[in-house]
């Protein structure tokens, strides 16, 4: 059975953009769309303006607005919608675990970025078992078919580490490209290692490859090779560039359709962190960003 594309909505313009994108993705993949709004009863004391019934009606209105919007635009799409009565993070993580991916709205650029339902989005992205796609208002529905040679049709994906690393990230990117008839640009950024990191093994590998950059190109080619074979109709560009991974990916995805990155979630005293590359992509990318957890 095909997993649904799930989207969380909260009535904002960003969450409606996320619903549009998720609907387009579901249509491309032949999957059902599941729309959820996480709501739980606030305190009923005198400081709360709405009573339980009013809050429930407001929650239902948020859900129905999104459902009516996507059903009107895509009448053939299988759509289900539900108000889930749970804390937002728990509800969204549960939905992500059941779905092919979870789509959330994201609010803008800058040093501080807001996600759907306030700060909950970053925690969801860091802990979800399935890919989470962040969409801002104005980034499109994801359903357009790119023209030949159209750079905006590219799916840009970051690859790092050993060739066997990041298989889930590459798989997501190639599946997204195949669904759209789009191309993949696989990007590997590299930097000069510090002097203490130079050892006989590194120098021998670099010498055999003809230098550090050719060594990086070979690593990327090995990582991409299985996916080229599995998706022979997907055009692929292999992009190797010296520089920080975040900056290189952002430059490469300036006109992209979708940016796909992995995450390295870890906890710190100030909360769950997702890694610097995913963090930079979510803050500054001009297109929707898919954050894919390790396999």
C-alpha cells in the first residue's frame, strides 16, 4: 500500500503553501494526501478568550480551509483530513512515522527562522523517522513539469563522507526527480584538510587519484553510480566544489526545484540540533528543502 504524503497545517499562508506542495507531490507519486492540524485544549481560565467549543470550531476551520483548497485544485486526489488532539510535536512525529514524508510550512529567511507551529518544526525535523519537507509561501506547488534544459527543474542533493554514506538522501532525490521528469545535481563540497590530518593514507589516495579534487570527484561518482543505474532516465550532473558545504549547496540550488540534505540530529543544552548544513539550507534556500534522516 502506498504511504500517504502528510502535511501539517495551522491556517498560515506558509502552511497553505505546504499543503499545495504536498498535494502536488502526492499527485506526482500517485499517493494519497493526509492533512492534519494538531490541536489540544488550552486552559479554560478567564484569561483564555475562547472556550472549548470555539477552539474546536477554529481548529476544524483551519483543517477545512486546507482541505477545500487542495480538493478544489486537484479533484482527483485522494484526500483525508483530521484534527489530531495531541501536543503538536508528538502529533507531527506520529504522522511522519506513518507517511512517506511530512510537509511543513516555514516562515522566511534570517538568523531566526520560524516553522509551522512556532519552534516545533525544528524538533520535528530533528526527530522524525521519515523525510520532512519545509516549504515557504511562494515556492510553488511542486507539480510543474520542467522544460528541457530548465535549471529550475533540477533536484539538488548534497553528498558527503564515504560513497556508501547518505544512501537515503540520494534515493529521495532520485525518486523526486523521476516523479517529475527532472534532473539531479549531486553536490559534494570539500575543504583542504588541516596539516595534522595529512597522513600517508590520505596522501597515497590523493596521489592515486591525481590530487585532492579528483579524489573527491571519484568519491562522488562512486556514491551516485548505483542511483544512475537504478534510475537510468534521470539526467545527472556531478558537482564538486571547494568550500563550506552549506555555502556550496545554497549556491548550487539557487534556481533549483528542491534541495535535499541529510541531517545529523544531536541534543545540546539549548535544544535539539540538526547539523550545520541542514540548518543553513532551511534558513536560506530559495526552494523547498527536504531533510532526510539516516537510513
